[in-house]
């Protein structure tokens, strides 16, 4: 039964990682690609690690897999956030489908200042 659970987890993780790779190729701009590189790839890796953890059974090996998963959860979002900010500051073009630019200049309010709630 453990082998079946491990196989299902690993296959689901591989499918999500494949979708992340397809998203990297198909999405129109760096900002959409960041999303594809972070969210499904992270969950895909976690599922593969969970499947491996079910399969190996040794507590020391499972602890290493849990550490790898924790590091992935901590580092991937921070790295993509920094890549996104650097790309935006470098003047990377937004996709024409982008409807909201939260880092763009805020429209002037009635007193010439920024509209409340925007930066």
C-alpha cells in the first residue's frame, strides 16, 4: 500500500512540475513566468519529496526530505520576489493582458498626493 501512495504522490508532483515547465514556455512575460516557476514547481517538489518519504521509511532520510521541503518553501518565494522587483525596476515590459500595475506610479489625489491606500 505504501508503494501505491508513494507512486501517486510522485506522479502528481511530476505532473505539476511538468505544468510549471510548460508555463515557463507559454506565459507572455517575466512576471507570469515567475508565478509558473514558483507555485506549481514548489508544490510538485513537495509532492515528490512526500512520495520519497513514504517510500524510504528511514527517519534520518525522512528528516532530510522534510528539511529540503522547508528550504524550498522559504527560498523559492523570496527569490522570485527579488527577481520580479529587479525585472520591474529594469523596465521589463508588462504583458498587454496585465490590467493592474501595483508598483506603478499612484494617481494623484485631490490635494496632489497619492490616493489613500495606494503607494
